[in-house]
C-alpha cells in the first residue's frame, strides 16, 4: 500500500517539514507520445485548460507543484518538476514550456505510467503530507506499449479504489477533439485525487463552493468514496403538523426545522425527495434505513420506502420520514439557555443518518456511451466500475432544529427580579427592631418592636393593651375598656 511506501520518509518529513500552506496541490500534465495531438494541434485548448484550472482551484496560500509526466527511464525522470511554490507565481510560463517527451537516445515517443506519477508526487513533492493531485491525461497507461499495460491499468484502479490513503477521487471526462501529426484524440480526462482526509475535505469544499465549476461546468464522476453520501434529502413538505416548517439551508444539503417553543410536537412527518448523489452510478438495489442522532436522540426513524431500485444519478424517489422530537429534549422556555435566547431562536444541531445496506451499484449506461465516444477502445474507463466489496454506505444529513422562544418569560423574570430587589431594599430599611413612641393614658412610653412581633402594654402589672407590627409601623390590636393607648407618629 502507498502508506507503507511513505513510512520511510516519515522521519525526513519531521526533520525537514514543508512550509505552512493552506493546502498542497500538484498538477501533473501528461506529455507522453499519445498526447502528441494535444501539443501540436494549433487549436488545442489543453494548456489553456490546465492554466485555468490552476488559477481557479489554487488559492494564494496554497503550495503548488506543476510537473510533466510520462514514464521514467534512465535519463528521463518522471514526473519532471517545472514549477513549485506559491500559487501566485509564474506557473503559466512553466506550463507553456512543456512539450511532448521522447525516449532518451532515440526519436520514439515516451510511454506513460500514471501510477508512478501519482506515487512519486505524494512521496517526493508532498513528503507524505496531505495534498490534492490533479492529473491531466488522455486516459492511456502505456508502459512500453506492451502487455504490461493491463497490469498498470489494474494498479491504477487499485490505487484509486482500494488504497485507503486516497480518500476522495473525482474524474472529469472532457470532450476535446484534437488532431496532430501522428495521432488524434476525442477527449481528455482530469482526475482530482485527495491524499489524506484533510485534502479530501479541502477538495469537497472546492467542489461545493463552485470554484471547480467555473472551469469544468459538468458535474464530476465521484470514483471515491462510494460508502458515504450516496443520497441527499430535499424537503418537499411537513405533513401532519402545521407548527413545523422545513427548508434547505444555503449549502443545499442541511435541513432546517423551525418550531415555536412550548408547542406540542410529538413528531414531524417530513416529505422529501431522496436524490441519488452517486454520479455516475445507478443504485441498482439497496435497503434503506434511517436514524436520528443528537441532543439525546439516538433512535431509528420510520421510512416510508425501505428499498431503492434502479435509481439513476440525479433521479429521486419520494419518501416520508417520521422525525420524533420529544419535548423533554427541547429546552423549556424557562431554562437558562432559552431565557438567553428570548425573542430569538435557539438552535439544536442533530443529524439524520440514512444507511443503504446490500448496496449494488452499476455505471449509468448513458455515461458509458459518453466515455466510449471520448476514449474509443480505451480499457482505462474500467476505473469507473465500482468495487464489488463496497456494499454499504451512510449519508449524514445535518439537521438544525431552530426553536423560537417568546420574549415574555424574560420580561416576567426581569419583573420578578425588580420586585425582589424592591423587597430586599425595603427589608434592609425596615427589617430590624426599632423604637416606637406609644401614648398610654396620655403617658408617653418607648417600645422596641421587630417585624411580625407583638408586645403587651401594662399599667401597674395589668395588661391593658396589645400592639403588633408587620413590616411597617406597629398598630394597637386590642385595648381594655377605660384605657387609651395610641402609637405616636
């Protein structure tokens, strides 16, 4: 495996690390004999295409390597680096300087080795660190024009489909009719291979951002991975509950559910279109199941259709998914998080997992016909055949439950706090024992009384009255006949 080849350079990479860049990208431009018409046809758009793709896919923070490749022989190293550095350098002149290669010591054209070019780039130019390899080819793997070609084609297939370090692979077959002095061709192939998960994420972002489509306006074939993101959901309606609204996020993949807090929401029935995102593969058959994960949820979801049959790329089937949302999992309108979101929306992230089990894939017939038109008689398009061992795939659809919380709980809480502060201030002023003047039959007396206390008033040992205090000034609560007792102001 390629990872085993990289063990020997791991220590070197640590001792002599590459400069810090956003991403490494290598652009490998085939210049073997079969490519002759792409270089000699005066109307060829091959080099302009290469330069346009570099300009579109590489940011100023990327480290890029531009190299011509064919097949290594003594005196003819391949790939041959023609530019390396920042993406804002003069790589265009380096591309313009590439010509058709010939074998050393003779006039015969050089052969091709795609695997050699990719592995050498990863080991030598990437130093085993994550990066994206762009391969510009006419789709011919021709070592010595011998029977060894079939083995090299199989090696290339295994490198893309079975090498785990190649984490994502896209292919762009392009119509490009050219005619040279020796050969003619109908099309070119561009491969984008991500080495490492970080590069795969970068390549995915490039594709989803529309950067690649600025030059290559046809959707690519996804050669890898074939065990993830087989389908995506496009919500059509939310049935059975008028208190929930569903929509797609800006990324056109995430699902947003809007709901008001405090409503009764046992389930949301989401009607959606399940779209085949496995271009160029037909999902011939698969068993469908779903789960909902996040915020305490980890439950299977009932799906109306449990089988996919002959779903072509881009085609869809309608499904209904029951999405449970227990009220216990949604913060109360009186919870701290909800009060902090008063008058706003509180977002609860989750994910819907759709699993295809017993998955059987086949290349779309129309796509095969297109490949045969572009590359007649070429066995290499077999690289599009899906590996038989890929039987399952999981698509993860992000879900954002946006709960709208009313403003009145916050207003009530503010009012309660103000009342509590007022009571506290009042208690601080009037909460201790105080002296009060009391007139008993015209005689002035001083009485000390605390809150919620009472005291007897006596004359010559006989209780003649009783006074009681709450929070304010005391009051006379009882007086014996013939006596006069008053609280002085």
